[in-house]
C-alpha cells in the first residue's frame, strides 16, 4: 500500500512543503473570481477574463523561463517562485485594506502566480526525480495527488466560513503565508545539489525553449496524452468561473454552499490516488489511460442540469465526485509515465512545455466560455463544454502504445541539436 512505503526524509520535506502550499491554496480556492464577484461586482465576461488572461500571460512569461530553470539548481528556483507568489498575493489584502483594490491588480496577481506556478512545477518535477528511486515515482506522485485533493476537500469549506466571519480577503492572506512556509520546507531538504551541467556551449540559446515540445511531439504516446490533457483540463477548468456566476448570482447559493459543492467531492481524490498503484499493477498502465481517461470526460455535461436548492447542490457534488475520482487515478499515472519517458536534461523544459500548453488551453477555453455565457447564458456555456469534452477520448493513445513505449529506450537528442 502506498501509505506504508517509506521514501526517505528528503522526500518528506518536499512533500511537507507541497502540502502546506496545497492547503493554503485550498483555503483560497477560487479566491480571485470570488473577490471579483463579491467585492468588485464583476460579470461573467470579467470573471472569465480573470481566469483566462492570468494563466495565458503567465504561460507566455514562463516560456523563456524553462531553459533558465533547466540549468540551475532546482531547490533555489522553487524557493524563489514561492517568495514571488507570496509577494504577489500579499498585495491584495493590503490594497483592500486601503480601499484601492481593483480588477487590474487581480489580473496582475493572477499572471505572476501562474508564471511562478509553472516554473515551480518544472523545478519540482526534476527535484522529485532526483530524490526518489524510479520504482517509487508512482507512489510519490500518488501522495502528491492525494494531498492535493484532500486540501481542496478541507480548504474551501473553511475558507468559505472564514470569508463569512472575517471578510473576502481572509483566505488570500492564508494562501500567501502558505508559500512562505513552503519555502521553509524546501530549505530544510539537506544534501548538496549540484548545478546541472549542459552538454553544449550555449544551453540558453533561443530555440532551447522549444526542446520540451520537441520531446513531447516526438514521442507518439506522450503527444497523444499531451493533446488529450490540454483539452480535458481546458474544458473542465473553463466551467469554474461560469459555474461560479450561475451558482452565486443566478441560483443564489451562499459562499459556503459554493465551497461545499467543490470541497466534499474532493474526498474522491483520496480514493483515486490511493488506488493508482494497485490498479496499474492489476490492469496495466495502458488500460488505465484508455478506460480512466475516457471516464474523466463523460460526467461534465451534468453541470448543465443544475437547479436551485438542495437538488442543485447534490447535482454539482455528484458530477464533481465522478470527475475527481477518475482524475485523481489518472493524474499520478500520467505524471509518472511522463517522468519515465523524459531524459534528465529535458525534465524541466518538458514539464514547462506541458504546463504552458495546459494553461494556454485553460485560458482559451475559459475566455470562450465566458464570452458564450455572456452572449447566451452560463447554462449554455456549461452545455457546450460538456458536449465538447465527450470527443476527447479519441485523442488517447492507441491500445498497447504506452506499454510498448515504456519499454523503449530513451534516445537523447544529439548535443548539436539539443544544447548547441
């Protein structure tokens, strides 16, 4: 069982840093859209723009950061990104206290947090691969996934209660402080970390930023998973701001109900992530990708049928529970496979390319969803997302492809192409 597997003290500090940051973000789940709605009285288009522009511009900023992260020690990069997120988030309660909080500031904070998150994730993946044995990668990723979903299960209800008692920016303060604690946890990881040694004379050349995408697109299984993941993530996340407007404005849900609707189903994330290792051992990775990858996509259409009151609350919770169980099983298997298929000198750039593509997809679909909701209605936008996502299983790898790929040797690019 994954809960009994010992991965060492250094991984323990990395996990603790991730956990404290995740729980802080859980408390602040949807904080920026919520502030936009409750404090700035933003409409569907503005809320969707906040959720779209920030990740889009943040992803654009992260593109040139990828080679910079690749050829530096990963722990200092992670600490710097935590501090950057703390500083950005801390400006919100300060501006609110002085009555100067505006929509433009929320956009800037969203951009900084999105770019720092991508750089942190790229460095964190490389750090994880260096800290644990290859056989333990799935266990480690499952623990991260379990922590992520448990933080969302606990955080939003507490965050909703805190907002009701202490005001709308309370959870932002908690989120900001969690980044400081995360930086302290990473500092506690002992052992000297050697700076990566490039194989060429000029590793930070202009075209080095595209090496991650070259690696992904050159691997048929990774390419299929990448495209599928972009569309699934984009369509699911595009429903968040639209659903916030539908629940909070049109159906008159209280903030605590809104938080509960997303928090309680996250307990399903504990189920899926803890099952990942055993399901892969029993059925194989290829079947997990095909079956569970399909099951992620079939439930989203249910959000189009949300109604007021208890029935509507139960509908949202049931749909989210089904999605989360399958997502939490699929994600650690995907994360592990991606690390296994990526040479060490390309890990940061590959993870950056993956995150940038995902964030760009989220931005595009969120913007389109917001525009559609503004022109028609939030329910129409939810219906469109639910129908479109039903086609995404067609992009999953063909049967047997990931099994063959996992046994194939990893060919590193030639120095003249990769690092010259």
